[in-house]
C-alpha cells in the first residue's frame, strides 16, 4: 500500500472515530435533556416551554425547572422528514399545541405510572378546563394510544371516532388515514395482550 492510500485510510478512520465520539456525546446530551429537572406532582402548575412533538412537551415549573412531559394516552406523528405526508400532521400538532396553550398555566395530572422508560413524566395537562391531549385528538392531530389503559380512555376513543367521521386533521387525507388505521390496529393488538 502506498503512502497516499495509507494517509487516506488514516483520515477515514479518524473521521469515523470523531463521528462516533460526537454521536455519543449528542445522545448523552439528548438523554440528559429528557430527564432534566425534578419531579412533578398532581396539581402542580407549569407553563409550556416548547413542544418537541405533538405528544411531548418541555414545561417550566414555577421554580424555573424544565421537565419533559409525555402526554398521557396519545401519539402524534413525528414532524420530520419534510417530504413525508404524515410529518405535516406532526408539525400541525405542534403548532396547534403551542397556539392553544401559549402563556396559559397548565395543571398537571400524573398517570399512575409517573415516568416512562425514557424518564419523561407521563401526565395529562389541563389548560383552564381543557384536556390538551383530548383537544389534539378531537382535531385529528393525534391518535389515541390505548396500549396502557387510563381512566378517560373511553372518552378519548369517542372523540377520535368523531374526528374520523368528520374527516378532521389526519383523517382528511387518505394516506395519513391509512397509516393511522394501521397504527391503531397494531396498538389494539398490543393492548389486548
């Protein structure tokens, strides 16, 4: 192997190692951001800091702590990649969520299992008298996730049926509706196990 080839492969190896190191550091920062902050209790008041997607929010406590909250009982489509038709619904969910709760205090109602495997707080968030997750389902911007039952699941399912019948949000597009139906079928099987 000539010197030029050795230098080339040495550079490739160095770039590969640097990518692995930076990737690991980025993943560590992402995990730390998800589990950052203290614990919330039912009845706590928080405010939206930002929505990472239609079912996961970073909220700010009255002490200024930032805590990641996973909305109980719903799943939204991811907001990326841009060319995926369901990603547009994911972006709409974020926009609707941010618009609906901007500047409003949110009351926390914890799930019986207060944290998920990623360290996120699992809760229902109430703005005034409105359940934010239920609102997103009613607009066709999120799906009911029945795998882990919760007290208001029947109400969520009724609202989802109404949004589907009225062709709201994701239900207005045949492609996104098919993907949603597929997910609901899969989740229904898992919930029955």
